[in-house]
C-alpha cells in the first residue's frame, strides 16, 4: 500500500497485522521518482482465523417486525 494510505490507518482498518515500511518502491509509468510503499500482510494462521470467523458475530441482524 502507498505510504500516504498506510499513515492514514488503512492497514489497521483492513486488519493487516504486519506492515514493513519502505519494503517496496513502485514507479509510475514515465516517472523516475519512486512511490514508497508498505508491504502489508497477515500470517497464514491469522488469515484463516479471520476467514473462518462467522459473519453473524460481526453484524447486527435486524430485529423481526412485530405482527
């Protein structure tokens, strides 16, 4: 992710546990100035935990309408 996005907390909101600043340098087409990026990742175990988490535990379900 781009450095500016990383500094705004995007990685934390997306639940990335690890962020390595300056790990990547990307170049836009036609530019000699690199865009500093962060390498963001999860371990295999952390990714599986998040993917197996029941969505119903995270989302409030609407109350049934009274008849």
